[in-house]
C-alpha cells in the first residue's frame, strides 16, 4: 500500500531474527529457538501471521521478559542496548510500529491490563454473602437450626413447629450473613470510588505509530510502541529510555519514598510502569505490558495470595471468640440434652406431662455472639470512615484494638511530604524578610533560584491573579521556587524576559546555568548540595551586597551552620555565582571554581501538626511506635525527636540503620526489636523482617505503607495500613485499612475505635453469658426438681430476641472515650472474658437464679395471691426485666458509675424503651401466643422492684478486687 511505501518492515524482521539469534548465542543456548525464515517477508505478510514466531520467541526469552522488572543491565547490554531491542521488536525510535501489527503483538506479549479488585463483576455481593456464610461458626448454627427445626415440626407439627426454634436461628444466621455482606460490599464500593482516579485503563498516552503521533488508551499500548513522556504523566508500561531531556521520575509507587530518579540511556535506562514523570520529557520503548510488568506482576501475585494469607490466620479476637463460643455451645447443649433426658424419663414414668427440654436448645446455642460482632464491626466501619479511615476487611476494626506495635513510614505519614525553606543564611546573617537584602543580592538570588532550576512556575491568567501559581518539579525544586516566589517576590515571567539562558550544565549533586541579562552581563549560577558547592567558593556576599574573601574562620562558621542543619534534619542547598567572560563575544562556562557564595538555604519536610500528639497518645495507650524509613539517620533522628518518638535529653530506644540491622545474627535481631524506635536507610525487606520478629515475640503488629514494595510487609502484619493519597494500588490491595488523609493521627484514631469495638463486644458477651447461665440453671434445676420448666418455648425465644437483638443494639454501638487510650492493649494472650467480667456475670446470674427459683419453689403465688399462670407470668416478666436492668450494668465492666453520660446514648435509651414496651405487649396483649396472663399494676411494680435490685448488687460487687492473672482460662482456637 502507498501509506507503507516509505517503511521497510521486512528489514526490521531480519534485524529482529538476527538479534534473537545473537541473544540466544550469548546466553549460552539456554532457550532453544526455532529457525525463522523471514527473508522475503512482504508488507502483505502483516495480515497473514508470518513473523509472529519472532515475537513469540522473544517473549519466551527469560532475560527479555524480566529486563525492566529486575533491571537486568547485563541482558540489556547483551541485547545490543536500546537499538538492539528496538530492532528485535521491529520498532523504530522515530517511526514506531505499524498500526496493523497491534493484534499480533498482543497475541505474543499480552495486553496492557492487570487484574484488580475494582474490575471484578458487579454481582460480587453474592460472593460477599457466600464468604460470610462460609464462616465455620455460622455453618454450625445452620446445622443446629436444622436439628431444632426437626424437633419443632415433630413435636408441634409443621404449622406451628417450623417457627418455634429453627426458624429463629435461621433468621439470626441470615441477619449476620446479610449484615456482613452488605458492610463488605459497601466498603468495596467505597474503595472502588477511591481507586477510580487510578484506573490506568481509562487513561490515554501518546505513541508513535507509522511515523505519526497519536493518542491511544493505555490498555491499547503494546510491546514495541514508542511512548512520549512529559512531566506529570504516569509511565503506562515497562520500557527502556530512547531519548529525551532531563527526564526524572518519582519511583515512590515502587519504593514509597518520593526521591526523584534521573533516567538516561547509559546509567539508568529502565522505566517501570506506574512511576510518575516529575520533570523533563522523553521517549521510551515499551518492552513489557500487563502482568509481565513489574507493577502488573506484583498486582497479580497480591490478588492471588492476599485472601489466602488473611484467611489462614485468624485475628486475635477470632481466636478467643471461637474458643468461647465453642465452650458455651458444648456446655449449653450438654445441659439441654441432660434436661431433655431427665424430662423424657419422668414423662415415661408418668411424673412429667411432656418433654420440655428441647426449648433449652434456644438459649444453649450462642448465635447472638457472631451477630453482636458483625453489627459492632459494621457500625464501627461506618463511623471510622468519617474519621478518614476506609476499612477494607471487617475484622480489621477489632484487630486494631489489640495492636501493641505500629511500624510507620516517615515521609507523608509523620511529615507533610512537602518540602519548605525553614532556614536562610546570607553571610553571617539570617534575614527575616527580603527587604533586609540589598537590591543587588536580591536580584542575584532571584536569578539563582528562579532560572537555575529544573522546575516550572505556571502563573495564572490575569483575570485570576489572586490564586497562587502552579509549581512543578522535584520536591526540592518546588520548595526553592515557592520560596523564590513568596519570600523573594520573584516574577518568573518577567525574569525570563529580562535574562537569556545561554547554557545549562549539570554535575554531581549540583546544577549550573549561564545567563545573559539585558545589560549584556554574563553570569554563571550554581546550585547544589552545600558540601559540594562550598569548596568551590572563594568569596561570599553579605546582606548589603559587599563581597568578602572566604577565609578559614568564615568557612568554619559556614561549615558549622551546614552541620547544624544536617543534625536538625534539614537539607542544605548552597547558591553561588560568578561573572563569566563579561566582555567576550563567545562566553563560555568555566569550571565551578572561584565562585562567590550567595546563600545557604535549609529545606525540610515539616512534621504534621498532630503527629506528636498522636504518638504521645499511642505511648500512653501502651502501643509502641517504630519509624521505618529509607532517609539518612540524621534526618530520621531529627524527625523522630520532633515527633516525640525519642528525646534529646533522655533518649529511649534504639536508632539503627537498615544495613546494620541486616548484618546482625537473627538472635540479636530478635533481641533488640522491642527497643528499636527508628530504622533509617531501610529497605522494604527490613520492614518485613521487623514485622516478622515482632509477631514472633507475641506482638499484634500494624504497618503503614504506600509503595508497591511495601506489599509483603502489609500482608504479613496483623493490620496493613495503606495511604489513600500517596499509596499505590498494589499497596491498597495488600492492606486492610486505607488511611484516606495519610496522617498518623488517623492511625491512632483507628486504634481507639478498635478498642471501642473490643470493649463493646466484651460488654455484650458479659450480658449474653449472664442470660445463658441464668436460663440454663433455672430450667435445669426446675426440670430435675419439679419435672417442668418455668419458661415456655415462646418465652425463651423472646428472651433470646432480647439477648441477641436488643442487647446487641444497646451495647455494641457505643462510641469511644478518651479513657480507652489510657490503658495497655489487650494483646493476643488476654482472655476474652476478664476476671472482672466473671465477677459481674456470676453475681448477676446467681441473683436471677435465686429470685426466680424462690418465686417458683417457695410458692410465690401464695405470697402474691396469684394463680399458677400469673405466677409463671411474673417469673417470665421478672426475668426479662432483670435483663433490661442488667443492660445498664453492662455499660461499665469495672466502673461503678453505670449511668455516666447516659443521656448522650440515645440509641441505648431507645432500645431500653422499646424492650419495655414490647415486653408489656407480650404480657398484656399476646397472652395466648406467649402463654401469659395479664398482670395488675401492683404485680408489675413487684417485678420492677425485684429487677431493680440488680443495680445495687452490681455497685456492691465491683468493690471486690480481682487478680490480674486469669482465673478461668478458655483455650483460644486457631
């Protein structure tokens, strides 16, 4: 065709075959290749499939597939550098690939798409429901419900027996599973919205195909494409650098630290997918797409293994809860079977009217506990979302309450991730304002900061002059340009018009620019690390603009200022200049010697205003905070001091560097992990190792992370906390909670809410076990002494409703208090039922059993002048009201002031009122259904008076001290 007459693809194919054969020969013949005959391939062969084998062979070459992912410099050289790779891929730096070849490349190398959670089917609610129903305890409840349903139908017939017991348990299981699925589905939808902005498949990229530039969807990019990159764009696939100018990328998506990395054809030609271009422009040749990229491979692996890792290890609460519910179920069912047997024997002997033991299965099965946990977690998930924390795994809420150690990043979590100028020296002075500087000094500083830069300032249109200009570049360049605009009053547009940039020269840790102003003066400005620039300076200027010789004494003062900045965690940048060939027609930029020092500028990434208070809160709560960063140890120590992790006067804990930690024997690493406060110059593997050792020593560990390489540590920790702003999609997929504002204070808030959930669950368990023990004991003693039970099946079901539904809503929806963060964490080994809980529930259960047995066995009907039906109604009514009053007692496990802040708990008061009203309906209206008889006001008063006795009993019993060590141990299930 005419449109292809200027391009010879057959020549490209022959080059590809030669490079593949050469690669095979150099690699020692590890990968066998089939001979490819492409010598006479014509243009029409593009549609016939010939040449695909060349792509397939190259795609199968291990050294090529991991070229960028593993940064294989040796393979890069063996393949002939970027020119050889382009030839092997039948591509060209100027012309790119042929558009009609896209499908063939996709068939050989794959498409540029990666698996991710947000791309799962919209019907995934059913999968969430299936996951919830697969819980082992709910499966046991379903079996119990089926057995109970069979008993009910056999005894009462299908019409009346189906709803008696089995249906109620089925209903509870349905509520638990549905609530859990709705909560998980809602969190997944929120996560999808958060991740939508990162949907790379919806983004466009500029590629060169058939020598023409065109925009294509990122998902349509193929291996061999030439992609054009500029500042602000995200690299869409793995590739190698072709050409460009001052191309710098932010690899924080891979390593978590936003330090710009310079890309060039010789030293560092590798560009990984997902990294962001922060400066410059260039072209790259795509070498891998989709799951074959560094980002895609990690993403695919994480999605495959994440659920297996998290599901394989139960949370601390799950371990203890499974042990508790198992013990309760065994004891309760054992008692129920025993009562059933006794009553059956008495019926056979003619001393009992019917077998009533079966209703005890209703209270014997602790189905209310999973309901309480699910509702408490669902409630907390919604509340904590308002505190800037998105919970992705429901059980993560309660696990946060048990956290004993937090390994946190420094940049962006404890600090703002925004460099600012905090210290400024001119000569021996620190001018507070630009007005303190002479005009000549101010002009030179504006030139040095505003022109000698790789950053850019974009001024708003004149009709929008009130808003700040947009500044782009590396963090250091952005800080210096912001300082030049705000402090020095630099108008960058006017500055560029008044000066002509003659030459730019970059050196190690410094950059120079030669300018010619309107007067014809030529000046060379140098900027860089103070320790690199200062040795080349022989003069310095003061604030008045006078030049002085830089003698030994003055140089020592400046070096001390640089040292002080380093100790304080500041990055010190020096600005210097010199006149260059003032009268020459062809000015040249001499070496960077004989410079005149203009200024020393100290930059820092300030700590967040709430970081110190959050760390202090964690310390008071007994939670160890450890900072893990790849920053140098001086900067890390300075930030740790400012945040309160360590103290200047009384340093506590160990500050260590990653290489030193890695070089230690494992025994020594394990011995010092508790004392580590700061780990500087660390790698992602150091964070993972730290987490593993802390868990081995019994800690419940939370870890923050934002980079892709943080994924292993995020998954290994009990709680993975990813950052919502800086975090990569891989980090978020690996985490349990997303911190939406990237602030450590939100982590502390999550700990407080986690402790609140744990407390609420404990309060409900105390209430629940009290009802279980009292009901089982009352019915068991009545069954073996009188041959009948005081509570009917319907009455027991109603008590079950109060215990499981009303109790959950009243106790499991409490909000956190500051007191929660003034006590040590529970940890893994702490029993779920504490000694104080055992004391409270045993006292209340004994009171209820004593009162109700007295009403039954001491002929309560004679005391109150009532018949047997009224007496049984009063027993039922008193028992229910005892639970209502005991709900107040359960608000506080150890404190005596159970009415504190009562009127702030509207939910609690509403539940209490609703329970009393419904109980009145059961007694006064649904008499036939409930097996009750209407009571008079006096009888109601007696019931209330008896039930109210639980308040003074609770107040008195809390004076009894309990030991710290667990009196009753329940083995945690794993």
